[in-house]
């Protein structure tokens, strides 16, 4: 009578552990941190602005910013200033590293916002007046209504 040897299941265990380790490595490499989320929102905003899609850019504003600009007014003003006065059709931009602020105010009159990221932006425009650079800190905070990260500018 022949006896079959029971195959060792240790090979399956080792393969399983390797797969689990690989999944964990991928998770930690590609997980979405708050810093990467806010940079993505800022990048989306400036991509819309680059494409002169000021309506979608306005959609990324925090409610405090939406109180300052109507959607229609923002579209008209941005188009008028950059395309009309400066004769700029597009621009390049760089996004700096986000810095977490415990509390921040958009203006002296506004309520403080907790957990705000400050991100330096540099825009380079080529216009009929030559090349010029605009440096601005952009602030990103969660919108209390929908929980999405949204754009703010300082008016201090």
C-alpha cells in the first residue's frame, strides 16, 4: 500500500505573507494624506485657472470665498483682468509644500478656522508687458457643509 505524503502547507503560508506584505507596502506608499489631498485641490484649482475654466475654479472655493465673489462675478473679473488687461492666455505655476496651521483667519473680521494648510504658489505669466511672476500663499480648509477641502485667500 502506497502512502501519499501530505504536502506541506508552509509554502502557501509564505506566499500569503508575501502578498499581505506587498499590499501593506502599496497601502502605505499610496495612501492619501491630508497634505496630498490639499495639494491636489490646489493643483485642480490652478489647472482650471490655466484652462480659463474660472467657473470650475470657483467651485473649489471655501464658502467664505464664495461670500466674497459670486460665481458670475469671479468668472468675469478673472477673465477681464488676466485676459483683458494683461493679454495673458495661460500661465505656469508651482505649488510649494503645505504647512499646517492650528488656526487661521481670512481677514480681521472673519471667524477663525481650525486646521488650515498654507501653501505657497508661484504663477508665471507671459504677457504683452513681458514675463511676470505672482507669488501668493493659498490656504486650504475643510468646508463644514460637505467636508471637502476648499480654497481660501488671505485678506489681512
